[in-house]
């Protein structure tokens, strides 16, 4: 069942003068003013919904959601997209460091480039033998999160975070990102106990976290102490319902769901079988996976994928928690100043503090 979702987010209407001298706003007749729905014989839903800004979110989140978004498909080369993403992340990292001061260094581990975030204050004695591995987002073709996903967590957990700069598609499709991430994990096992390591990521990094965990298990390596799968999926063979409803920016912005028979994130999947249990952990044996935190939101295009993979973890008997934030879009915590973003980062930090072993 494919859902076609037409949404009214803001009606500027037409301004007319009233007898009392005030200016009134008249609805634009070209914009639907009511709800409608039609289900065709194929089960496709053709619907219109008028959705007011919810009062269940912070005022800051309301301002964030009200930003105008273009419905025009972006026309960028991959090089332009990477340059824009790098510039955006550098800007956002300054905002993050103002809220969450950390030290940043660059290095390599097992020949893989990494960024290392450490707290400004000395790491407490009971946390010096812990490390968090971040697998960044960016659709597997860019790096949109090695700073923005790592800086808050290093500060809040008082723990070293290593962001893996894995090889990107399309130059390096699956399993390059998995292999690079496993190589870093394998090297860190020489210094850290597995129960003192967590692996986490958002968006592409959330997907990659599940893939890496499955690969680690296949290789017979000890699993880490905790996982964080934030707005991800575990199945490249099918699209989730919310991918037909929301864009990256939620109800606004350009949306073109992949057509039937067209591989989603094809640059990353490459020639791999979409049901490969490493590429799509929904088809893997998930028994014995470590405690895992799942995060998503109600206007997240990956809400379906996150929820479906969470259920698979529960069916396998894994200690898996799911937090769903209200009204916000895919990876909203990149907007560090939102109260909901701060809540999400603090939730992540508490989860890792609760599930990673500490020194005695």
C-alpha cells in the first residue's frame, strides 16, 4: 500500500481590508482547507490532511518546524553536496561545542581516519577505560554527523568518543563502511574490554550500527556493551510506510519515494543482495545483541524502519528501548539548541552510562 500524502503546513492566504481598519487573511482557494481520503483498488491512499502546529512541543521546536522549506528537488553534484554538508557540519559543530565543550583531534585507527572527541575536564577514573564509537550519518555518501553526533555525547558521558570516517559510496559501496567500522572496533578490543565499548549512530550511521553488530557476531568477536540505533532501518528490500509520507525535513520539503523495483540508497547497496543479513539485519540472527536504544520521531521518514527493527530486537529477546519524539523530523537532534535535542542527547548519555561497565 503506497500512501500519497498532501499536507497543508501554512496558508498565507490573501490579505484584505476590514471595516474596522484591520487586515484580515482570506484562505487561498487553491489550497485544500479540509481533510479528504480515497483508497483505490490497489490500496493506494490519496489523502489530504490539514495539520496545525501541535501544542505538544517546545516553542523552539515550533519555530524550527515553521521554517519554510522548498519542495523543489535539489540539483547538486555529489561534490557540491559533500562541500555543503561539510560546511554545515562545521557551522553546527561550533554551536555544539558552545553547549558541550570538548577537545577534538584527528587520528587513524587500523588505518581508518577517525575524529576523537574528549571532555575538556579530565575523564573520571571510573570511565577512563570506556570508549564510544560513533558511526556518522549522511546517507552513506557524505559525513553529516561525525562532529554533531559525537560532541554532545562525549561531554555528557565524560567519555572518549571515536567517530569513524568510513569510506563513502558511491566510490565505496557496501560492505566498505562495515569493514572499516569493524576494523576500528577490532583494534579497540586490544585496549578496551568489549563491555566497556558502545557503538552508535544516526540515520545512515544508525543503519550501519546494526550492520556492524551483525558482522561482529558473524566474525565471532565479542559484542560491545551497548548499541544506539537512532533513526535507522534494518531492511533494504522494502520501503517503510513513513518513507512515502515524510521527507528528510518532515511534512515539508521535497519528497520523491523510490519507485517500485528501484533500490533505495542504491549507491550504497551496490550489487549486494538487499536481504543480505549484514546489509539488512532484519534477516539476521539478532539473539544475544547487547542492550540497544532506538530513537525516532513522529515525522521521521525512518520512523517505520526504526520501529520495525526495534520489534525484531524484541522478538530476539534483546533489551531494546524505543523513544519516539513528538512532531519532529529525521535527525532533529542535529539542531542542538532545541529542548528536545538536549533531552535526546541526555537520554543517550544516560543509556550508555547505565549499560557500560566501569572501572572498580
